[in-house]
């Protein structure tokens, strides 16, 4: 449905995380908003940061609660997906 990779940059690392269906559903439940609408009409920086945080959490990494995690973030970027032939 949605193919998106987020690059999370902190003071000590840079890593890419791909949105999974579990992360998309968690987002929609958290914000009461479809992800398509959130990225077209009602986009907020919080949405991108929350998705990145949830991707890290879903990857199995130990991550601080959202507010504490935000303090360690330098940047989150949407990375263009490479098309497969």
C-alpha cells in the first residue's frame, strides 16, 4: 500500500527503516487518521518522527519512550524508494 523508508540520524548513527504494515496500522490507531491523509492534507513533523520511532521499536531495538527519544534525534528524512526492474 505505502512504500516508504525513513532515514533516522542521531548524534552517533544513521540508519534506514522501512515502514511495515504493523507500523502503518499503529500510526492510524495512534492519530485516528489514515496515513495517506496524514501525508497529504494534515502532515505534521510529529507524524514523521513518530513513524521513525515506531519503526525502530518494531525492529526489536531498545528505544526510549517517544519524548525522550526525540531529544536524541538530529534528523529524520524520507528516502526515495528505488524501483525494481
